[in-house]
C-alpha cells in the first residue's frame, strides 16, 4: 500500500509540471493565433444563443367594433333598451273620447268599483246623477233602473258598498260616514276618468232604502255638491230642523220623496213640511204600494224626475252651467 502511494505521487506532479511548461510555451510563441481563436469562440456562442431563442409569436389585435368610428364613442351603459326596441307605453287610453257602452265598472281607489252608465249619444260635458243602492242590492241594477227612468241623457254613477256576504253579490253601506267617503271618492274617480264628458257641478243625489236613509244623514254637509235629492223608500226619518237648515245653507234646493208604501208616504209628508219651512222645495210621490225599488219606487220617480232637475237646463239639452 505504501509502495504504490509513494510511487504515484511524484510521477503525477512531474507530468503536470511538464504540461504546464508546454502551455506556457505555446501561449508565449503564438499570441495572435490565440486571440483569433477566442474571437471565433465568442461569435459562435452568439450564433448558438440566437438560434436557441424561441421564435416570436405574432399577437392578433382585435378590430374596433363596427359601430365605433374615430369621431364617435360608445356611451356608458344605463341599462335601458336600445332605442329601436318597442317599450310598453305609460300612457292610458283616452277614455274621455270613447265612453263605454251601457253600464261598466269604474275603479275607485280604496273602495269597490262603482258602476257608471253613459247615454248612447254621449257628447260634451253632461250632468251627473249619483245613485246609492240599498242593503242587499247591486249598483249595476240601480244604474240600469235609473237609465230607464231618465232616458238617454246625463251620466249615472252608482257607487258600491262592500259585499254583505262573501258568497253573495248583494252590497250594503256600514254607516253614513262610509257612504260619504265612497260617494265622494267615486265622483272624483269619474271626473278624472272622463273629464270631457262629465260635469259634476250641481249634481243630483238619489238613494234607495239604505242609500236614502244614510244619504239623508251625510248629504246636508255637501249641499253645494248635491243641491237636489231623490230619496226613495227611506230618508224621511233622519231630518231635524237643524239638519234641514244646514242643507239649505250649504246650497240645497230641492228634495223629492218617492214612496212605494202608504206608510212611507205619510211619514215623508211630515218631513216635507219640515224641509219647506227651512226654505227647501219638496214633493212627495207614491208608487204602487211595495218597498222594492223596481216594483214600487221606480214608477214614482219616473213621473217626477223632470221636476227634480227642472232648474238645470243641462238635463234638457242646454249647455253646462260652469
């Protein structure tokens, strides 16, 4: 082991020294050749680096949208549809120019729909008759009955109370303040819907049974709106001298009591005298002896309606008073 190690070391050192001496001799004897060789190596390395570098990939640039030009720009989006897309119209139909035929419903905010009836040849601003139904009646039936009475003239509005029972169509008015609200709201809704056809000034109020009784309680405060009353089979027991004076003071002028029964006629005559003393014109008429409007009160009203509106030329083809 020792022999081998001792003999190798000196021999390797001798060879290394001999090679170093030869390199020094070569470098010292050929300086120009060395510089040329180094320059060639540098150029070769540059070429190899360039060849190894990945080729450039062309990047596609999107063309501008067709609807953009150098002088226009896209407006910020507002969420609105394009101008060429049909939009639902916010306008309501011109109901004043084309009134409904026959009886139709009128929406009343906060209450049941009312029923309204226009004459066949509706034109210009026509006088208004407001008719309040009795308990268990329907506004449509009263509107049709009064259209038969007054003929093809005037606008008839029949407000509606709530149903008496969920399963039945019959209506009622819970109390006279409720009737008052319904009548005023229905009248306002009618004027808004048909401003070119309805002249609600100096309107006439008609009530049957409950509509007459509760009407007699609430109408005196609105004599300027309803200066004429038609009270059918009711509304005679609700008056007092103070009540009558209030109605006259607020613009009331004329009251018709239309009865189907003899008892109604007797009581109505007493009330008529009270109203006359307050300065109101009154009249009492008797029908065929029953309480129901269609069989009793309608005939009585038919013969006296023109007396009720005698001082209003609009009901006889005259012009509006306002």
